[in-house]
C-alpha cells in the first residue's frame, strides 16, 4: 500500500500529533508499506530525507499565521506526492494541508484523522469553515480517537456514519518499571535534593507536554499553595513557559514547581516512575486525547484529569484509574491530589491504570485498526 501522511510538522519537531505520525509512519513502513510524509520545513528551504524507511518531504515555509505554516510549494507537492497513492492520510487540524488535498490531491482514497476541533483560532475558522465542510464531505473515512469526541464535535456529529473510532496507542513496554527503576530512584532523589531545606515535600506530581494554554498548568500551579507536601515537576517547553513560571513565583510556590524543559524519549520513562501522581489539568477541548496520560498509566501512575468533554475522561476512569475533576477548579484538583496522598490507593489505581492501557491502548492495536480503516475505504464498503 502507498500511504502519504500530510501535516504541518514532523520530527524533529516534538508534539503529540507529530510523535503520533512519526510512530505510525515508521510502523507502517515496517509492515511493508511504502510510506511518505509531507510536511513543512522550519525555514524557507526544501528538504528531503529518508528516516527509518519513511520518505520525508519538507516544503519550504514562507509564513506562519495563527500556528498555521504557509508554503507556496505545498499545493504542487500534494499533487505530486499523492499521484498514484492508495491513501492520503490527513491529520487535522492543518487547514492548508486539508485544503490542498481537497483541491489538488490525487490519491485513491482520503483518510482524515480528527485529532482536535479548531478551538482558539476563531478568525481563521470563520474564513475556513466552508472549506472544512467540503474537506469532511470529501473524506472517505474519518478517524476519531474517541466516540465521546466524535459525538460532541460540532463538525463530526453529523458525519458519524463515516467515522471510525481508533484510540491512540503507545508501546507500553517502554514504560516497564523494571527497566527504569534505578534511574527513576536517582532522579527522584536529585529532584528533592535540589529543593531548599525548608521545602522538602514527600509527594511528586508530574505533568508532561507542550506548554500551551489549553494544558491548564496554571490551575495546577494555583493548587500548589494548598499542597505543602507536594512538588510539581513539569516536563516540556512552549509559549506559556515564562508566564507560568512567573505565576509560580507570584504565588510563592516557585521552589516547588520545577520546570525541567525538554526531556528525551530515553529519559522520559524515568520521570514517570519517579513520580507519585500524574496531573493533566487541561481546560479546553483542544486537549482531545492526551497521549501523556497513557504513558503515565502504563507507568503505574494514578491520574488526575479534568472534564473537558473529550477522550481524557474516557481514558482515565474516575474512581478506578484516578480521579476526574472539573476543569479550571484548582481547589477541586488539590482535593483530589490530597486523596491520593494515600499510598495504598495510589498503588491500587496505578495498577488498574496499567491494566487498562495493556487491554485497550497498545500501539500494535492502533496500527492494525488504522490499516483496517484503509482497507475498508479502498474496498468501497459501507459507502
């Protein structure tokens, strides 16, 4: 099968969608498919390379408008690379890629993975909405990562007949504790040792991801004054980093909110195993799934997440694998964290979390399910 993935960014850019596309593309190549990724470069030059048997083409980037890269060469590249392809796999939201495939794409079938609604860029959406409706109508199949998101999305709920639910998946083996236990213990000691003598908490909270507004980490920071026995470790970089660091200092918890920046894939499991609780305080539907929640659960961590009407409250089962609290309510978050101060409860919920990942959210399951969607679309069944 000849597959072309289309999205705005790809490795070495790090992000939830970018990581998903890379892992999926490489797995498909390992399964014997011919896989191409079309994306934009971080500069105005064209680039082409083969990474782990995946052909990657990066169109020159000339402009960036509301987080949307603009490349004058993208329409031509879409037409060229999709010619003769079995599947053009779009990853939304990326309006330029979706529109270019609509007008210039030449693949046999179009698959659209709906990672998220366009939530914040309302000006862009006002102009793009008519095109987006045509993109959805043109797609042969739409992959939604949860039924909850498909049914509540104003864009998908009228097209459920062509939606297929394929949850994201991870390689749970990467997060086995036996492989990282010594490293995790050393990391935990170093994180606590870095704190002043008067601020030596016993509970380590963790949050991982790009520091974007919808991650809601300001609510976790606002909860910290109620949690004198906790330290929050935040992994990742992004546009909100400086503002959130300033907020932590303003609230007098700067010493107990540690921003560690980017962490490599090899180092990341140790952070999960060094932690006691994983906190995902999202405040918007832009957090449609939450791969880091799966990684935490695979690491035997109980999770505290927020109710934003997306997959996060389906992945993390309230009262079973952790707690789900209302979004934008730091006090409710603090109370849930205090409940998980009970080590026996953490252990019980953490074990349930790992079992849930192993039964529902493995990477192998996801790759096979996506291939089934391709085959269904190519066969023309259920049209």
